[in-house]
């Protein structure tokens, strides 16, 4: 194997290990940047002037919440 090819392969491995280590250390930022990049590329295929929306398969079965977030009235009366 030629020297320059071995050097290039070694540099690629070192850079890959460095990127992997930084991704592990800064996981939250990595996920945010990665998901933004994936969505950006994904929406290239959308027709111009349209908005593409994905909906979870179970979204139609979900019921809207009528709770105010603090439990029911009977729960509140028991706490007092």
C-alpha cells in the first residue's frame, strides 16, 4: 500500500474517532443538528409552495384533554 494512501486512511480514521467522541460528549446538540439536517434534506422533495406535515398513526385516536393540568375537581377537594 502506498504511503500517501495509508496516511489518508489513518487521517480518516482519526477524524472519525474524533467526531464520534465529540458526538458522544455533546449528544444533545448532535441530535438537534442531525435531526435538522435530516429534515432539511427530507423536505427537498416537497413541491414548491407546499408544507409537508407528518402525523402519527395513532393521532386520530387521541382524545383532547379537558383537564386543566391540576387533576379533577374531586381530586382537588380531597387535598384541601
